C-alpha cells in the first residue's frame, strides 16, 4: 500500500484535537482526540482522519469496513460500464493484387459491422522505402471500399516503415 493510499484512523491519529463529524450528518465541532475516540467507541465505529492537513484536522466517525466495501463496489460498477475499444489490424503490401485487397477489405467490413475499429497498415520493404507514396496510394484505393460503413478517423500517415490509416464504424 503506498503512502498516499494509507488511511490514518483510530490510534494512529496524532493530533491533539480534531474537527469531528459523525457518519449521518451530526457534527461534534472541534473536540479533543479522546472525546472523538470515545464517541467512535460508543457507536462501535472507527475514527478516520479525512483531512489531515487542515487546521484543525478533520476526522469522521464511520464504519470504515463498510465504507471501503462501498467504494470497491462503485469502482467495480464503473469498470463494468466502460466500453472497450477493439482495434483490428489489416496488413497490406504495396504490391497487393486486386483480389487479395478485396478479400482483406471484406474482413475489414465485417469488423466494422461488428463495431470494431480497423487500422489499415501498408508495410514498405527494402526499395519500396524510396517511394513511400505507393503505400498511401494503396490505402486510398482501399478507402472507397469501406467509406459507406466507416469513418476515416486518421487519414493515411507515414510512420517509420508503415503507412497507417485508422477507420472507425459509423454511428
């Protein structure tokens, strides 16, 4: 557990007096630490330091186990509702034949229909690096075949030995 995540509670609190609140809304005001601890013990709860840098520090009487459980539940719910973006990659070459291109585009269209994002990549080998615009031409030949069901998120861009184009499904 990192220093930031560590919670100061009960006997670990070193302040002489704290501004104390009770879970549920009741405020005790600024009280000595032993009075706050007594109140926490009386309610069978924990005294948790919320704002240790405040003057005086702010503490809250709460059931820390229950609080931690609810926080974890919220995080789990948020993770469940996140949308995961799947990116499928279609590799092409400068010398790709028309029927091979049609086959790969057919797969790309299937991916787009399923809601996946598609990244088209043209790898430039050896002497093909002398004419990288050939890679861009391949991608510009592919685009008309998928533009009816996709949106060009990133136009053809040269990166290292690749020409990349990013297509997302239409909404």
